[in-house]
């Protein structure tokens, strides 16, 4: 947390000096008055400056963005991050060079970045925040791929009258598969195994 102790002829002047040095607005800080000061006799004798401590309030989304940017830089990837924020969620969109390195095999690296970024955001948040991290629209492309895979394997299960097991997937990807398969009659689905090896099984009814 950034904080600064400042002095001035008045509390207001001390606060303004701290805001200027920290380069923040008043609504972005907590202010503690250490000493209100004294004007002194005739404005000279016994005069004491006002002293305040100003602390910058941590913004969970900004802290999360800085963390993500730092990790990306350490991975030697040149990228920019844009943030789309709602009341209880935020999406961090990454664009730049070597994006495949950030995505990883089947999005595993991207999922890890998302998990860690969410931990950082909620360390500073007063209520739970859902954090999504995407890279050049990978999530939407992956959703399309998973939907097509679900349809193909469902028809395979119906055609062969046998069970079909999918590869292990994170929970949000399994939800996409389950949702897609509810549209297809004649099959049922369930998940088996423990994380991170939990996977979906498709079987004819």
C-alpha cells in the first residue's frame, strides 16, 4: 500500500500536498489526521503545522492488472491488457506477440494465469470478484471447438451404442460440453474422476 505523511499550514493544505505527491484523487485515499496543528499567537508564537497520513486505497482490478502485466513481462511476451469491468466481475483481454505462449496447450497456461490473477484481485476486494483472462478471443474460439467436439462424440456414442470418454477438462469447459449435449436426444452425460483429471463420459440412454 502506498502512503505518505505530509505537513501543511492546515489539514486541507497537508492533504493536498500528499495528493499531489502521490498523484491521486481524494476519493482514492484514506486520510488520517495526526495533528490538526495550531495557528499560534499572532500567527507566529506556538505555531504548529498540521500533519496527516494519506494512504492510497488498493483497487483490486488495478492490482490484478499490474500482477498479470508483470507475469507476462517475465514470460518475455510483449502484450497489452484491456479490462472490461462489471460490478462483480472483470475480463482481462490480452493482445500482442507470442500469444500462443500465454495460451499454452489447450489453454492450460491461460487457465493458470486466470486462477492466479483472480487470487490477487480477491486479496484486495471487499466482495468476491470473478476474473476472466482471455487472449485474442481464445475463449470464444475454444467454446466453438468444444461445442463441435461434443456433437461429434455424442453422435459417435449413439452410432456405436457405447460409452465415449472425453479428455480431462477444467470445470468451465465441462459445463460447455454438458450444455451442448442437453440439445441432443438419446444420450446422457456424467463426470468422473478427481480434479485435475475429472472428465466427461457420454453414454446412450
